[in-house]
C-alpha cells in the first residue's frame, strides 16, 4: 500500500490518543466495524507504542499507523512496534531519511507552498496539511491546486463532522484527519457501539463527493 492508497481507505482518518491500554483493541475493532480501517495512533501518551503493537497483533483488518512523529528515533520505534504508516506535523531531513529507509507510507505535515514543494522534493507527494483550520485550509488548498495539481492532501487540525464535507469536496483532498470519531466520553465508557456509529457516518461523507 502506498500513501495515496492509504488515504483512499476511508474519507476520515481518526487521530487517536490512547491513554489506557485496556481500551486499545476494543476501540480499534469498533472503528473497523464501522468501515474505518486506517488508524493514526498519536505519540501523545506513554503507552502509544504498546497500543500500536497490540492493535497490529489483535486487529488484522486495521491498518494501524503512528502520528505526531517528531524525530527519526520515534519513527524507527514505531515501525518496530508494527506501524504500517506514519504521520508528522512537519518535516525535517532526519524524518525524511527515516521515512525513505522504512519504506512505509508517510504523510509529512506542511502549511505553505514552499513546505509542500520541499516535501515533494523528498518524494512525498501525499501530504498532511496541518494545522488546517488555523491556516484557512479550504482557501489554501484551493490556491495550491493550481500550481501543485499533483499533490494530494489529508488536512488535519480543526476538522470536524461539520466542515469535513467541504474539505472532501476539493479535488486535491483524498481524506481528512480528525478526532471526532473517538470522543473521550465514549472511549472512557467503552461505548463501542457509539464509536462504530460515528465511523459509519464518517464513511458516508465519501459517498457524497
């Protein structure tokens, strides 16, 4: 699977923070049951890598990846844990090198035309626009499409059920990233039915493009 195929798995890629390992597998199964297979587990907790390992082992239908990569060591550790793709809020030479060596789909974060062009020079033409809402993402993506029509984006940062459709209507957007599929209240209660329903609704966004 390459980066473009990854984005085409579902119109929404959940950005997930797992603080309790006990919920990792149940949460992943609930999302997959709703049709959302690509799961970005962010390195925002001290159990994130172990959560990736658990999900990779126990939920074969999930494509589990790692988010918030900030350096090459984190990238390498995530791959060892079983991550099948990686996402970063930005791009450094070290991360670019680690991504090229790992050979897994990688979405570098960009927020300007220059950053997008620099990422493409490294070979990454599928990118994460971040922070999307803070940089007036819809207007920016429309502007970027003219000079950079070959770049495809997964905008993340401030995306929700209300504005996702507007992003997904853009020709250079393949999917969006967001945390609304895993609300903390449902996760804490382990209300997997609620998570599955949110995932199913998210998948419908792609059918209306």
